[in-house]
C-alpha cells in the first residue's frame, strides 16, 4: 500500500506552516543536543553517548500520529520523538547524559540508565495508576537490541482485549481499545530472534501494532547485506503483506528524508492499526548517522568516502531545511536566525544542567574539606590526611565517588584516635553513604506499604467433610475463583486454553471465560512473557504460562532485562504485575527436569521467585499476588498434580505468605532445608532417621526471592546447631545462595557445631528414566547417608560409620 497524499485533518495554511516550523525547531534542537552530547562524552563529563541524530524526521512524523493512550516500546535513538511530545527538553537530555540522580531533573531513570532510554510515568506516588488514556505513554526502554519487541506485543494486545472484553474497568487504561502500540527498532536489530518472534505473533493475533524500522543501512560497522536477506527487511518480509485472501501486515516503505511522505505514511499506519486492529510495518529507509553509531568510535573507519558524502547530502534535517526553503515557508535568513537561537538555548541548557548536577557535590565537598582540615589538625597522621584533603580540593568538578572515596581513605589514617573531629568525619561518611546509596539501589521491589510481602496471611480452611482431590483440581477451582473475582485477570500459554493446560489445572475454564481470557498461544516463550509485560503495563492482570521450567530459558533475557528491572530502572514510576506460571522439578530427562534455580535467583532480582511444595501452597501464592501488584514466578511441582490434597473451602481467598519459611517437622539434631518436590523426599527421610535416633527439623523454604525475612532459619540453628540444604539444582546453585542467606545475612554461623553442608544434584543435567533421576538428583538414600555422616562426625560413638 502506498501512502496517500491527503492529510487526515484539513487545516489552514498558517496552521500548516506553524506545524512545519515547530517540527523543524524540534529537529534542530534534537540535533544540537546530539552534537553537544558527543562533545560532553569526549570531554569526560559524560560517560557514554548514543544519540538520535539522523533519525529526526521520521520521529517527528510518528509523534504527529501518536495519540493520547498510545504506547511506545522503542530503542535508544528516539530522543526527537520524546522532545516532539514534550516529554524531554534539552536540560533533561543533558541531565540524563550526566546521570543526575534527581528524578525531578532526570525523569527518565534518575541516572540509572545511560542517556537515550526513555519512559513516561504511569503511577502516582502512592502506587495507584495515573489515567493513561489522558497522556501519551512510553514504556521504559532497555539497551538490549530488539529487547523492546516482546513487550510491544502485549501493549498492542491490551487494546484488543479492552475492545472485546465485557465487565472490565478500562477507565484509566483504554478508550474501547482504540490505542496503538508503536515500536521502534534499528534495521540491524531486526536480525534478532525477538523481532521475528514478535512479528509472527502479532500477525497471527492481529493486534493494533505499528513497527517502525529506522534503516541507516548499517549495524554499527556492518552493512545491511550482512544482516538481512536481500539487504532489505521489507523486501525479505513481503510474504506478510495483507491481501484480499487473508490476514497479515500492512507494509509501508518510505524515505526518511521525505517530510510529506513520512507524515502521510504514519497517518495511514495509525488509521489502519487503530481502526482495524491490523499490524503495520513502516520501513523508513535512506536514513543516516551523522556521528556514527555511538561515542565509542568513528564511522569514518568503516564507511567509504562516497557513503559519507551521500550521508552529508541526504541528512534528513538538511533535506527538510531545503524543502522549507523551496516551498518558501521561511527564508534563508529567517532559518539562520532560528537555528542560532536554538543553538544558544541548547548550550544554555547544557550549562545549567551541568551546574545543577555539580551543585550538591560542590556543597558536600566544602563540608568534607573542612572536616578533613579539622581532623588533620588533631591527628599525628596530619600529613597523610592533608594530602587527601589537598587532592580533594584539586578536583574542581567532583562526583559522589570522589567524595566517598577520599573521606573513607582519610578515616584509615585516624585509626585509634578518639577525637570529636574523627567522630565528625565518621558521621559524615555514614550520612553521605546512607543518603547516596538508595539513589542507586532503591525500588528493586515495591517500597510501598501494600506490597506483596505485606499481604496478610490467610490460612486455607476446611470443613469436616472436606474431600481429598487431585492437586490440580485445587488449582483449577482456585483459578476459577480468581477469574470470577478479578475481571481483568487472564491466563495464556502453550496448551493453556482448549485442553486446560497439560496437567489440567485450567480444565474447562476457557469454555467458561472465553478464549480471550483463557488463551492458547504458539510455541514462543519470549513473546508469551512479552505479552504479559505489555498487558500488565496497561492495567490488566495477566498470568503467562511457560509450559515447563526448562523452557523458561527461552525467555530469560526478557524476564531478566525487562520485567525484573522495570521498577528499578523507572525508580518506581512504572509497574508490570505479571505472574509467570510454570512447572518443574523431578521429572525425567535432560530437557524436562532441570532445576536452574541458581540462575533464576541471580538473574531475576526484582521478581519474586516462589517454589510451593504442593498445589494448595501454589494456589495461595496466586491469591497473594493478585492482592498486590508485583511481578513473580510461581514454579509448581510437576509430579504433584495427581497427588491427593484436602480441598479448601476458601478458594481464591487464602494466601501463602511471601518471604516466610514453614517448619513442617520439629527436631533437635539437625536442620534440613529444602523446597518443591524434593521436600517430599526429605520429609520421608526425616521419619526414617528417627529409627537411628536422629531427630531432624524439616523446613520448607517456600519463597526463594525473598527468603526467610523473619530469620526463622537461624532460630532453628540455635536449637539444632547443624544445617543441611537439599536442592535439586547443580552444585553451587540455589543451595549456595541459601547458604549465604543463612550464614552471612542471618549470621547463622555463630550457632553451628558442624560445618554447614549442601546436597545437590550432580553437575550434569538429569538423565532419562527412573534410574536417570535416581543417579542425577538427590535421592532418599543420599539424604539419609548425608545426614548420618554429619551426625557421625559430631558423635562417632553414638553414630558409628555407615559406609
């Protein structure tokens, strides 16, 4: 489809001229920011820079078509777009470059992300949602190439759901599904699997999504022909083009220097996606990189002189300027005057931002210099202290690191001194670190009083005739209660809908709640997670099902880099309360019985990781999470769906607490900690140990992130003085994490009479069949003999050698 020439809104010539000049002003402002930004990096004031120069014109066109309620999921060159929407001004741009830790001055991430990563604020100070339909929205960017694509799918799907679901409150989130999700990506990044997986899923699902590809013919130093079949992504994807026979994509191709064609193309894309819920791809070609890929190198190293000359002649701002002059919208003198004014404004903004960045540091420096002067005057090591003081004075533009480092080193020379001056310096250091550290560490999890950890625990209740049922029935009926209670709740995944998941935990629920709320997906784990993130960003309560725990590795990048970091990188200004449902542990074979828990607890900081031992505990976790609004992964025990459990009477209400362990058996001789399916083996062995006079205390971890917030483990060690952690992860995996939590964070080492030990799976993946399980993972005999050997070491007379 070719862009039509008619504008969507009839306006006067004066208004038309005003819009053009406004666009030109934004384009020149953005370009000047890029040029000065690079200089700031090369001068050392900023650490790194990656800018949107050469991409200004298509971003202006996109901003014209972008409406209230729409969402952007983009990448780190979209500064012109954010400026056009009024969400980024030059001073904020430079504050981002300097990594100012004040969210008022640097609203994108308070210095946590390098410049070029953009976000709008979706929540109020109390954590409640803003009205997203009355603002233009940008989901928080990540650096990982194509990492923004999976999330884009969910942002678009939310519109489809809001348009088609009844009895759902969409007042702050949608206007009958009329919102478009806009994605931006560089041409080279379309080589990533995330791009293709998202592209395919959106075509299948037919969601209102516009993918904008900024094509400057390179990926860092590598030309397009090495990235893309035929060297042209829209040519390579022609098979997706819509025709009269079926669904697909509308594919538009437009030159990035052609202002009017860009305006028409983006208007067309907006109308098609918004009205018809059809995905659109806009391939913007013939773009340039005036300063190369980033500040890490020069593009003159890899581009020919002919290419460099072509880029100079076809720079989109230059072509836009020529078009304005050709159409006599402004004269050469008028444009020169405007450009001069813009340069002065941007330079002034840069100067102001740097002064504001330095001001608190300079004030702190004055205080610290005086403290060092005072401490040095009273110290026999005054020569060393004064050297540090003078070195600090010589730093004209200090940063926090300079202040903290100098102060802490000076304190070393005051060891053993008991003076008020030393105490004053020590107190300054404590206060400075206490004030500074949260600027870099806060909001990994919700810091509001209604976070998931604070949800009141409510035990499952039973009546006198409560029947024992398969565990999967408890899950199914609990999900039924949740979907009835929360109209915005939905679940989706491979085999999730029609057959009610592979273990029948959702049996019959699609028929009851419809295929939009209980949905099947393709085999595509990364975009299943992306669907969940995007929908959660728009006020829905998605449960994304990954069929088996091992398959989570397909989606680990999206989980780790996007979902787990979201609250942290936005300093609490966006949230995505996605629940990831999966199942694992103790099956048989390399690919269906792994337990990569050590990897998950390290890669998914920022999410809750919950490991229920049975389906009642799992249902309780889902209930807890639905009462709060934070992301989590719940790992159900794969071999527990057919085990019998008593059916609670308060389904959908009882809650399993997050961050608490549970003691399943009291004991005095040794503490045994485990979780998930392995815990059942531990419980069995604990009874067998009684036969040889060993009374073990058995504790269920239940929650790995966070773990044992009440420090009940150390209370157990105070009684038993011995510890064994049994885990089906590899050696050094989750058990090592738990050991650190207990021995270091809880100071459990103080109460041990024997060396703490772990019993894990072997270093390899589990082999197939029952024998493979027995010889790959901790078995009952392994556990018995390990416990016995610990007791033998402490009391060989009472516990003679077993073997």
